[in-house]
């Protein structure tokens, strides 16, 4: 009896057992229950109650066949409005809505067995209203002094919040997947309708029309993706320690990436992909490309590569060239079922008017990159449609039908020509022709210092008309440590700038409503002393491409949708280039010139 009183808080030397439930258990009249008067409790029962009260986890003991309830402070919180009336009550009376469930628990454990449930869903009336509750439940027998089962000890961990959050996240993911699929269906339907309507037009005219349509769709989709991506990344930053949230965010972000890839391929086909061309030495390019090439194709593909000692230089976007060659190689791998020889040949060629036939490119010197396989080849009907977007002969789920169309758009946007020949049973040959460049080879790109990506007392003005995109961009930049101002369009941006507030960088969408356009805001910013740097963002670069299909001079562009790391690096790049320009122009007396947009 002395030990029980210590457990229940009567002994001042055991203050660790003090608490609401200890006091309630001590004062409760147990004589009318199967436990009997408190001073007659067995050693086993006392030990069970002592363990129960000491636990920070919600524990409840169901004693005897009736399951009279004894529980701790943590369980009283779980019980809600049912506490304290549950104390000493038979479990089927205390929780009548789950009486059958608890009857099975008592019967099972009194027979000497155990039970456990993971995320068990039950309908409970804890606070006067029905609510769905999910719990992890663990039931074990409690034995009497003679070793026979006399009761049940239950560990009750409520998981409702985690389960509900997980289901909602699965729904933030299902909706995104449905959106992506709807985009694919919408574009596919539009492309099919346009092809049927323009069946009598020349192939090049048809491709141009489809490109305009797909480019517009991709622009709208990129804004949707950016809103989703931005909010996901802010959630990931704010919930760094929550593994469940991080896992769900990663899954949703992967779906965003799928949508972004689809959009990028559409823009490439439409010749609206932003290019950053540099003068490339093909020998150096393919020398560093071989390992990646072989790793992507697998060990059963034998790659035969031939590059001249002094290949002609070309002016292309290195990343897009890499993507194009990889796309062609992967198509070849699939055509050979992952086993065979692939030939990659780089040549200097001079093409005459006779060589080019009715091609739209001009005669001259070209670098030709040939990818040839020994696969199953294509029929004439398939070959005629090979570059159409969403056309594929692969099984469902193995391809989007955008690989060749992306290559077609990139080569044409780079001023080149794509030629494809194929024969059933004898493989396929794809040739990309790029105009020879007489410019100097570009120096190796400097590696960005990723250790310096946060703010340092800089103020950024975010100009974006899409409320969702604007909110997520502001949150991301704020998380990176910048002071952020925001404007819904160019008119509001100019009002802020003319008010005299110091702004270190303007981060603006390209196309917005209002009287003042983003290019005009940028021109005003460049005319300041010192100039204010401008970082553009867009899901569709049609309005800032020069006539040669590359980014207009002095434009720094961040393509939507973007990741936080990319945004952070581009912001630092824009700020750093601005500082360099100020040093370089420190001796000049006149202001910087306006933006030269087409």
C-alpha cells in the first residue's frame, strides 16, 4: 500500500508521480469495479498503474472482462470532452460508438494474445460531434500476480494530422498529374485538328502553325507550374525538419519537373526556347561528352564515335546541343532494344544548292553531326510524321513523342537543318547540320560560387501580374534573406521606383498588362546612375527573342518554372554583373543606353 501511495503522489519524496490523473485515481471509488478497493490492489495491478502514469505516451488500461478504464494524463488529452467521465467506466460504455471493436480487443488480450493497428480509422465522439480519427494502436495483456491475463494495456498514438496531411498531399500531386495529362490531351487535340485542317499545306508551313499554338500553351502552363513549384519549395524550406512533408514535396516536385520538361520540349519545337549560343569546338564538346553518352545508353550499346582533328566551329547553345544528341541516341537505343552498335560521326561539309534540294537553308559550310543506328527502322508513313509533336510509335508510358520534334525545333532555331532517312530492318540515320562559325571559341564557363546565394541588405522589386506566381516569388526571395517589394504591373513598379525607394534589382515578368511594359521599366532602370540591374522571367520568350532567335542583348532571363537554387544563383549573377559593369563604366560620363529589344 505504501508503494501505491507513493505512485499516486502521497509521498512528497516522489513528486515525479504527481499529476491530475494520479490525484483522480487516488480519489476514485474503485470498490464498485472489477479492480476492487484501491488498498486491495495486487502488486501486478499497482505496477501496471505505476508504469501507465509515468509514460508521456497516451496509455489506457482496460481491467477485467468489463474493461474498466484507468489512464494517464496524455490519454486524458486524447479523450477530449469524454474526460474525466471515462475513468473507471467499462470501455464499451465509455466509447459506445466503437464498442464492438473494443470487445474484440478485450477478448483477444484476455486470451493471452496481442493486437496492433497502423493508422486505424475510427469514428469517435470526443467533443460532442462525430469525427474521423486515425490512430496507431498497440494492445497487450496485463497479468495478475498469478500470471493469468487480467486486463489490457493500450498504447494510443493519434495520427490524424499526419494521415490527413498525407491524403491532401496525394490529392496537391493527383491534381498536378491530372493537369499535366490534360495539357498533353489539349495540345494533342489541337495539334491533330491543325494537322487535319492544313493537310494540303507544305510541311514547313504546318510545323510553323503548330509551333505558334504549342508555344502559347506552354507559356500558360509554365505560369501554373511556377505557382505550384514556388509554393512547394517555400513549404519545403519552412518545414525543414518534417520528413513527411519533405517526402511529399519531393514527390510533387518530381511531377512539376515532368511538366516543366514537357513545356520545355514544346517550346523547343515551337522555336521559342531561349538559347544562349556560344562558339563551340565540337572536338572538345564530344571529348567531354563520351562518358555521359555511354552511361545514358547502357553497356550493351557499342558507340562508334568519329570526330575530325580540326572540326569547324559552330555557334549553338551547348546545353541544347547536348540534349539533342542524347535524344537521338536514346531513340536509337530503343530502336535496337538496348543492344547494338550506334555510330556518331562529326564531319565538315560544304553543301551546294544541288545538295540541299528544296531545303530552306542556304548553301555553305556546315558541321554535320550524324547519329546512325542498326535498329528496326521506320516505314515511309512513320518517317513522314517523325518530327510531329506527340507522334510516337513507342508503347504507352515510354515516350511523349516530343524528342524528335524538340531536336527539329532546336536545329532550325540555331539556323541549321535536320535530315532523317530510314528503312525498315536497316536502321535510321539522323543528320543535324549547323552553320560554320568564324568567331573565336568561347572560353570555359566559370563555375558559379554556390556558397554565396543569399541576400545581403539588398532590396528586390518583384513585378508580376499573376498573383500566385508573385506570392511564391516574394516568399522565396524573402526566405533567401532579401528585402522584397512587389508590384502587380509596370505602372505600379514605376510608381515605386519614382518614389525614391532604393532598389538593387528588378525581377520582372516579360509580358504584363498596363500602360508601362517591362521593357520600358528595364530601359528606365538602365538609364539610372548607377544603373539598376534587371532579371527577366517568362514562360514564353517570344517577345524578347531577337530576329536571329536568340536572347536580345543585355537580357538576363530566368525561364519558368524555376527552382529556388536557380533563382538564388541568377539573382546573385545579375547583382554581380551590375557591380562589374559599374566598375567598368566608372570613367564614363553618360548614362547606359536603352535595351535594344526587337
